[in-house]
C-alpha cells in the first residue's frame, strides 16, 4: 500500500467541491492523523449528495477506501459535509475491523 502522501487526491462526484479545497485539506489532515496512530487508510473516491434530515438539510457522503489491501465503502451523514466525510471514513474503518 502506498504512503498517504503518494496517494492521488480523491475525486469528487455529485458535490460542489473540487480537488484542492478546504475539505480535501481537512481529509488529508484526518488521514494523516490516523496514519500517525498506525491506521493506514487510502481514500480512493467519494461522492456526496444532499439529503433532508429531521433538523434540516444534511449531506450524505459515500467513501471508497483501501484499508489493509481491501476495498471498503463507508457512508456518513451530517449537516456539515466535512463531518459527514469523516464519518464515512470511520464507517469504512469500522467495516474493516468488524471481525
């Protein structure tokens, strides 16, 4: 598995962001912090779309990750799209370590 700094920037589909935005910077920092703690995650792709929550508009983010050589998907939903992205990564990690 490549180091995270060698991984290509994740592509964005279905959302307003473009690679190189503050969301991508936050994702890189989040993945880097996980890596510093021995958790290797490579985000391959993500897609997002708006959803209506009980307390207003939310964003659903679907994240494709490589964890331990396995490709896994996670999903996160939150009123803040960056938080939804982090929840998506956490969802994929939970799937990886479920067993």
